[in-house]
């Protein structure tokens, strides 16, 4: 190649294409310079990490592949976010992934940094046969209770998905969605164990967080864009000082108590 060790190190630093890494490995094995050996070890490590990640993703897709062998063409994953906060909607997403996906790092949204979630959310939307959002408002949460409002948000997500692609099977994180015609299966810990549910959890989380940052501009003083409506010390202090905003869930005890002050 005629490259210095420093230049080789720079080019390899961000390389994630396994074919390119295999090429680098071949070059480094033939390089007798002392500095080539550490680069070869790094290259081998990167290849091992890529193989491990591919194997992990294959495991996340195992149930989908089984269902497809049994005749299901479009398998959707469904998950919701925002059950616990004191403010804002509960949001669900329904996602049908393409046959072939390239989503390194795909995982339960709660385990991911914001930057990784946002990158993956865009990639999921690009690599999905269909992707849809459903939500239930704070008023609906107060009327129905949070459990039934979350189910409503998930049902709406599936209904909205059907406008793009009609799923043959729905995989749901730990819930059974009432009122949908499609076969479904509840999977405990589904957002950590199934690729389609993990993808839905990421899309729902990113969508809701963006909503909460917009609500923060409309209802300043609560810090909604930082804690996303959860009951942090900052949020509880703002509730005591300002009282509830129009997007607070008045059926939740801390909000109801702040109204009585």
C-alpha cells in the first residue's frame, strides 16, 4: 500500500465494513513493520465484534424468521413509551422491517444513548416496509387510566400501520392489544429480545422525546425537554410552584396534589 503506520491507523479507526477489514488484515499480515502487529490485533478485534453483533441480531430476528417459515409475510413489532411520566401523551410505534436490515446496535431504546437512538430511528424508518405511530393524549389517559390508554395507543399504531402495510402477525412487548384483527403474541422483555419490537421502541421513544421538547417551548418552566415528563425532583418542584400545565396528567397523584395547593 505504501502507507505509513500512522496513516493506516487513521484509515482503519472508523472502518466497519467487514470486507474492508478482511482486506486490511491480509495487508497487515504481510507487513513486517513493528507497528503493523498492534494494527493487526485491532483489526482482528473489530472483525470479532462485527461477527458477534451479527450473531446477536440474528437472534433478535429468530422469532420473525420462524413466523415467516410458518407463512407470515409481514411481521410487525409494537411497543409503547411514556407510561410513567406525569405529563405528555403515551406513544406507541408499529414497525415491519425489510427482509434484509443493517441496524448495528439495535436494542431496547432504554439501553441506548440519545444520539444512538436518533440514528437508529432514522435507519429503522429507512429500512422498514412500514412504520407508524399511535398515541393517547393526557385527557385520554385521565379518562381511561394509563394501562388502557397505552393499549389504545398501540391499537392506533397498528391501525395506522395497516394504511402502509398489512401485517400478518404482531409481536407486542408484554401486552395483548384488544380490538385488532391480526394474530398477535405478547413477549415479556420483547424490546430486548426481538428486533421488530426493539425497532418500535426506538421509533416511539424518539418521536415522544421530540414532542416533549416542543411542549417544553409551549409550557416553559417545567423542564419537559430534559426529563420528558418524568417525576424528577426538578419537575415536582416546578409543579408545586406553577401548578399543572394543559398537558399534565391530572389523574396522577403528584399532579392532582399540585392542583389542590
